[in-house]
C-alpha cells in the first residue's frame, strides 16, 4: 500500500498543476506493469500476483478520466478474470473463472490491459493501457495414490544363486509435480520372505533358494510417493524356483499308448529342448523306433509267402521251400519253428537242422533268369575260423560232391555260387558272387533277394541294391547223369564219403525262402514284400520352418532332423508321430530312442544332451470272430451228382466277421447269426429270453482273408469216381488262386470276404458213381493273417437221394418208431405255463390238457416226417421252388402240424389247427426239404376233436437232431 500511495502522490504532484490549468479532460491512458507472475493452487480460485495488480492514470483526480474501470484478459482462453477492487486507486485482483487442474495444465500465459472510465459517466472517450504479460503457475496438490504399471509380476530363479535383481516392479503417480508424482519408496508387505526391495523397485533374494524346499513364492509389494502417500492396492509378485538348469529335452512322456486304427499319432506334442541359454549354431536330432523284436524286424503283414506275392503283384511260379508243415509239405516237419509272434512262420536253425526238398518240388530248370528270396536273421559265427553256413544248396545226391548252386555265409560275407554245365556254357564264366554287408551278422531281420540274369547277379537287402564286391570265375561242370539234391539249412554230401550226410549247417533263422525260375523280381515287388506297416512320420510338413532338414531310412524306423534355430527344432519335434497301417497290428512295446547333438559357434559339440528313451505301447486290436454259416446238409439225386457240372455244396454259404465291444452274453439272434446253437431254454421261450439277453456290443467288421481250406473228412477223394474242384473262371478278377488234391481244395490269396464267399459258392463236387456213395463230408475253415484269426469249422455232408416204396401210416401214439428220440414233455409244459399266474380254473385246465395232448401228437408226427424226408430227400427243382417260397423262422422252435403225409409227395389242401388258448401264432409253413403232404382223414378227425385248436406253425430244422 505504501508503494501505491507514493505512486499516487508523485502522479498528483506531476499532473495536478497541469489539470488545474485547464485543457482536455481525459488526456492520458492508464499505466500498468509490463509483466506479472502469479501462483494459484489447483482447485482454488485466487491468484497471487507479483507485483500486485494496480493501474495508474495521470488524469487523476479528475473524475472518470482518472479512475480505472476494468481489466481485460486476452489469449489462450485462459480460465481467469481480473476484477477492479478500487476505481480511484486502480487496485485489482486476478482470480480463476473455472476449475484449474495441474494435471491438465501446469501454467498459463496471457495478456492483460487496464481501461479508465472515459470523459464522463457514459464512459465515452475511454483509454486503455499498454499490454502486460501475465504468467500463472498452478501449484500441485497430492491428491492421487501411486499405481503399479502391471497387475502382477512374475519371474523365475535358479536354485542356489544370489541375485542382485530378480525383477523390477514399477509404480507411477498421476500428480503433476515432482514432489507428489515421483515414487520415493517401495516396501515388501509380506513378512518372513527371503526377499528385499530397494527404492528403485528391484527385488533380490536375501538367501539361497532351494527347489526341493519351496518351488514358488508369492510376495505383496506396495509403493509410496514423495508425499508419503501409499499405493491404493498392493501388487503380487510370483517368483518360481527352478532346479539347476540341466540341458535336455523336457515336456515328453515316457509312454505313449497307440490304439489300432487311429492313424498317425503325435509322440511328443509338448516336447521342447532346454539348452540353458547358451548360443547355438545348429541342432541335430536322430529318432530311432526299435522294432527288431516285432515279427521279422517290424510290424509287417503276416500272410503266407504265396499270398503276399500275389498281393504285391509278383509273377506266379515261385516255389516255397519252407512252407508250413502238412501232409503235402512234410519235409519241414522236423525243423524247429518259432510261430509264436503274430502267426509268423519262422524256422530256427541251430547248426543241427536241415531239410531235403523232394524232387517233385524242386524246379528242374532255373534258366538264365531266376530269383532266390528269403528273410534271414543271422549273427557272427562262433569260433576263430568260421565255417561255411549254407542256407540253400543244390549238390550231387550220390557219387560226387559238386555244388551246382548254393547260398551260404562265410565270415559274415554272403556268397552265391552258381556253376553251369558244359551243355550250357563252355567258357570260363563267373561262378561265385561275394557281398560284405553289416546286415549279414547284425542279428536283425532282413529281406534278401538275389536276382540272377546270368552272368549278372544283383542282391537286394531290404529293398536296397548291392553289387558284389568280388566275383570269381570258374569252368562249367562236365555233363553227368548224377541226380542232384536241393537242401535247406545245410548242404547234402552224398559222395566221396563213407556215409552220406549234411554238412555246412546254418545257424540263424529263416522265413519265406522261395525260388522262382524263369523270371527276376522287380524293384516294386521287392519293396512291397518287405515293406513295414509301422514307422515314424511327420505331420503337417508344410508347417515346418524352411531351415529344417529331415530324412528317413527306407523302413521309416529312423528319422534325422537338423536345423539351426532351436524354436524350429522344437516345432518339428512336436510333429513327429507314430503310425501303424495294419488293421490288426501286433500289440506290444516299441522302444523309442532319441539322440541329440548341439553345435556351438566354432565348436563341434559344445553341449551334452541326455538321450531320451520312451516306449510306444500298441494296444491289442479287437479280435475278429470269423463265422461260416449255411446249410450243413446237402441231399441231391444221383443224376445231379453225375452231371458234368456236379453240385455246388456251398451254394448257401455266408461269411461274416464280428468284434466284441463289450462284455455280456449275446442274445439268441446273435448266436444264430454266428452259427452257434442256442440253449434249449432259448428255443422254448424266445420272446422272453432273447429280448432280455439282446444287448449292444457286437459289431460286424469287414476285413480280408488269406485262405480257405476245404478238407475231406474220412477217406480221401477217389479220382476214379469223384472230384472236388473250382473253375478257374471263378477266380478271375480276384486276388485269389487255388490248389486241389484228393484231400480237398485250398483257395488262397489276400482278398475280401465277399470275394472268398463268391469263390466258395462256385466250388463243385461231382461223383459219377453215386450208387456207392453213402455220404461225403467236408470241413471248411477260413483264415486271416496266416492263421492268426481262424473261423469256426463248418461241416457239410453231401448224400444221395434214394427212392423208397410207399409205407402205410401207423398210429404213432400207440407205438413210437425205434428211430424216434423221446421228447421231454415237462419242458414243453413249463414253457407253456410260463405266461400264466395263479391257479387255473377247471375249464382252463381242460383246455391246457387238450393243448398238451395235441402238441405231443404234433411232435411225434413231425419227427416222423423228418425221418421220411431223410429217406426221400428232395429234388433240386423242388428246392429251387422252396427257396422262392419258404420263409424259415430262425428265432425259435415251432412244430408244423402234419399228422399224416403222402410219401409220394402229392400235395393236398392242409387244414390248419388252431391253438389260440396255448398262445401260438399263426404262420405259413412247409415241410422239410420242400415236400408237401396231405393230411389223412384220421388226422382231420383228431384235430376236430381237439376243439379246432391245431393250426400250422413254423419250425427251425437247424435245431432238430435226428
């Protein structure tokens, strides 16, 4: 105020005299300071200015002209206003016209001017001061709490180490000033933890952590700003304790279960490689599926050698030198077999076993082109100087000891010897071909094929071609009349010794040894014959990184993956899968071995990765039940058997296969479809039992078969009067072939059940001397996978229809024929009374007794008719008519009421007898064998006397024995 007073006094002393002298009223404009600095606290309205806001005018004390009427603000839409407090002294004040927030704007700059009141009350001729700059600073208030930038923090540490900083938490404050917006302190709220935090938010451990003691920690942290305002919410910090880093594969399971039929299954979907942070230049991973204990080295099709060759499209004409023992192939009966694995036929040779091949089996002329093929498993020979081990040898039978051709092993070298005769060649020609391969003595199964195109000889091992490393020449043999002997497992020495004997025994295992003269095997067929049906695979090849390189071995049991990026390798490993394409794979374990090499910059192998050992467990498949159904008896006239085409005994045959999906007893219908006989209780009351026993769980499946054998039961076929054969045309368009002998027919080849069913229906039996035939029985069995799954034995009896003279009808109630088996009537009564409850009234009792009596008559007469049918049989024309008309009911036992029968086969109208009170259903029926009969007058009277209750019923001949 002192300054204002002094200024006003000076102004008056200077201008007063002048005003007294007279002149213009408002001569001067107001005056204010050139600039102002102000401070305002946010959320307040008063601005403290320095210097104070005062305007002076030289026209004072002239009224109006010397007074200050207003202050005006210009620029930035500043939220301020200036108010005149005293017009005479010119004092004013600056205040906020709206909310002022430091967080929105920390300072303002604008222009202010002062206005006098003009020359009179109207304010005319007013004057304004110069422009003054005003700077206003907004002071902050600590109104906000600190906030953490993350909702939670997580980190991990390796056990046993002290860290300077595990992780850093960070908080911030919305206040605008450094005093209140800065975080000055952090604090751990959770007590008793081995951690500390500094003013910058760095968390460290205060002691060595142990993974075994505690694997993770959760601590709560708070923050304070420099105004000591605490964070509104604390933040959680998770610290995981990791064991000491050990390089290796992580996230894999030691066991992988494989369900048959599921296709390709990933082995390691979550697998990744831990390298502990070291810089890498490359990674190489080798995966090996170990299947040497499965079959012949892996899961292959186990069909017979002939079936496999036909399946793979091999040329016909090969001779199987190691077939399954049978009456026709008895030379392998003395050899040791190991067929316990998936029905694979394997012969074991321990240095004492050998077999001479019969002369009728041995190919007599191999020509210049032929093929020798075999599966072999062989190890190093014992002893310092190993002897020759002969697989196959053709040598002189007597007198001399010449080897015409042989396949043998000597010092883990495979040698094929082929000596020609002078009649074929008379020059020095190649005779011995040598191969030195690791596979020969590695104790694993391999498939060997020798293709001879003389003088060239090529060896295939597991489909890979190998040329001989050594070929020696020799002179051809001189012609002689000495017979030769073909031997498997050793070489026959018939000459130059006192006693003929085997020599150069083989030690190992053989399977599928064949020889085919006249042709060589193609690469495609060889690959098919030895192909594995299981192996490693990679899913989604297109998803792999471009730097990934991979390759398989031919059997797909070894996979090598290479790459430079660790992430790409991890992705590739998650795509590795196991696949088994067999419908019925061999169950059991497959071991899996993974070896890894990590390369660093400038070094070969800088990091040791432990090998991974896991197992793939192939679950047992649902075993199929192969069922053969059809008519078990065929009765034909002699003329049909003598006809050029004979008869088709298996014309009504059906082949089905089912698998069980659950436990429990199958119902009557299921058993009948499967060819089984239902218990007697099922036959008496089918609606009660079969419906209760019926359950889901039996599923029909389709698969291939590899052979069906029709064997003669009893005496072998006599070629002088009978034959059993199948026309070649019945096999056209199918992968089937057939062989026949006096013992029966064998149809073989891998083909569908439908094709086998069609072929079996085309089998014809002919007997051109049927007068001597009483009955001929055949047994039919079918197989899948070389006997691994076999069908039921289906027995069929073929007999001749003999004509008998008419016989008189007798009263079967008075005396039962000798051939009639007693009927257990109480079982019938129990079945009929099963639907009744409580005591029966007298009238009902009479009805039941009459029904039972009628039923007894029906059973007796029905059995007699069966016997008569057995004697008379039926003609083929009548059976054809029967097939179009008769509808057999297989679900239960019912009896056709037919008291008397015309044995000559004359048909007459049949009177139906009704048994409604007995709960029987009406249906149409015919006689067994399609022979119609007429009822006698006596039977008519009997049926009328039984309350008209008898009626025609159906019955199932498949459940009636006679």
